[in-house]
C-alpha cells in the first residue's frame, strides 16, 4: 500500500489517503461516541473520592485480568509463585517493573487471550530512539479512547471531530526530494489536510500559509517544534495565516520559544497535551493553561532508580511507571516509558471548574539527562536558554567534558548570548569544552520529531 502510494501521482495519493482516512474513521467513531463523550464530561466533575473508588476497582480488575489472560504475565506469575506461593497479583506493589524493550521485542505476548483472535487495530509508538513498539487495540478500546480525547481536547475549545482540521505530523506523505508544492495531502475520510513536516523552509512558508488559507481548518494538531519553526518564518515575512480556533500540540514537549512563536503567528490558544500509543497515561491543557490528568486512562506511579524506591511526594522527581486502565486487549502493568516528572495534584482547584487532577510537570526523558564529571545526572534544558533570542536549540553531549550546542539564532542574537549560555553550562557542569554550531535548522529524527538533547555517552 505504501509503495503504491509513493509511486502514484498526486490525485491518486489523495484517493489512497482518503480511503485510509475512512478506514480510521470507522475504527475511531461509532453511534456510541457522543454518549461516551457525555460520560467523559460527567467524570470531569467527580470528586477525588469518587475517582479513588472507581480507579481502585478498575485497577483490581486489570491486575486480575492481566495475570490470568495475558500470556506474558501468566508466565511471570507462574515463575513468581514457584518462589513465593503466597504472593498475590491483586496488589500492584507485588508486580515487577516492565521495561519498554520487553514490550517492543514481544508485543504479541501482551495481547490478552480473549483478544487474540478478534480484529485488532495496530498502533505504534514513534520510535524516536529506534524500533517502534507495536500496540494492539480492539475497536471498543479505540472508540472509547477517541471519545475521551474528543471530550478533553476539542470540546473544551468548542470544537468537534467532524470539522476540518490540519495535521503537522511525522508521516512521509511526499518525496523528501520534492522541491515544489503541494507538500500536503487531502484526507477526505478524516476531513483533514496532512502537512509534511520535512519541507518547511523560509522559502516554502508562503506555500504552507496559502494551503492553510485555501483549506481553512478549524484547528491544527502539530509537532510543536515544527509549527514553531513555520510560525517563526511567518512572523519574519509578515505572512497572514487564516484564523485558527486552537493549536493542539502532541508528541513533543512544548518549549517556550515554540509556544511564543505559534501564539504570535496564529493568535489562538496553544494547547499542550500528554499521551501515548500505549494508552497508559494522558493529560491536556484547559483554557487556563493547567494540564489536567485523564484519570480513567491509567494509574501513575513514580520510581527513583538511584534510590531503588517509589516516590510518594508531589515535590519529588521520578520516572513514570504506568498501569493502563483502558486497553484490555493489551494490558500493560507498571510500564516504564522513559518520561521523568512529578505526581498529579488531586487537591488542586482549577479556575475552569473541572475537578480533574492537575497533571505533574514533565521534566523530560530519562535519556535527556546530562552526565557530569562528578557522577551527577541533570536535566537543565528548561532553563538553559531562558531569555536568549533563539528559534531553537539542541544540546549534544559528545563526551563527559565536551558539549556541542546547535543553534538557530533569532535576528537579535549576539556573541554575548553565546557567552551567557556558556556561563550557565559552566555553573551546572564545571570545566567542560563548549562549541557552538549555528545552523538554519536543527536536524530532525526520521519521524520528524525534534530532540532537544542528544547524548553520545553510554549510560
């Protein structure tokens, strides 16, 4: 299918993309969707006690289900009980941590017995650091997931999934060597215009704006670094994009520089989100800029690897350990996805009136930690470039005492700004060698994603 798509003329690309879109639409939506959306809205006003009771009951069900219906977990518990017959799977604390590589290497072992022979939708993680992880979902699971997504994203901003929308994502939709528009493809099945993230340059920005004006989407779903870069070009050239009701950011952390460029260019809410193909945790930003957890999606714990213990304080940083509550087709228990952050605040009272917990700040990823010569591991990306006139930057740790910084400078950047960045790094890392590479664009991963930090060290 993909080879046929890429070898076809543009009108046939539109046809194939639209056929795929109608296929996705059938998987995502049904006559029950509006009812599920209504139920999700009702849960937004549950008290913390109601959520606690519901989640405890749901967690108990998922633990028993996974232990008895999942081939991987059944084998784990058979081995565990040979050594400790009294240990019960009914308590989450008795379960081992689940590494991402284990799921990536054997995804079918996590599909439940009751789901192995029914039609399953195969999603996958982005594979930023290598091979993507396959995730299996039944249609009931997919429909419930997209109902929650619609309730907590579009409906919060008075939008619906049937409206026209634009997507700036990592799919290769036109040849990388293409030098002229269209750098996008229309998908009639999803009422979507899908934009290539690999062709945005200062020269092509006017073409992207023209396509946006012609299509007039109600909202955009984007990689924030990509639309941030396009927004910078729009502002530089004084281009006028069409009115957009909201920009929903996914797949990457939203950096302040990108958020500011997007807001200045499109003058609409820039909405941060958190989620993943694994369906083990999710959150979204309300109109007051507060990230709210979606409690029915997963149960979140924090783990401190250095201390070999779980974190129970909202003030302590830890690695995300997630147990899915929504996907019975492929239950994941105590799954580590590599994100680092803080626990949600269940007592927070938001001005939006919803009682959903305030999602803990995501500090970064485990592989975004800079190693120091004295043995520390630091996450400093949030503060390193504060107040510096840049478009975007990437930090590369070549050696334990050698840092390279790739920078796209804004017009007001001077040599003093380089010294300012260097001084901040010296304060954190001590005596290290720092070099700067000034470029027009920071290289992206194969999936189009932006990585703010790259380490060439072995952990």
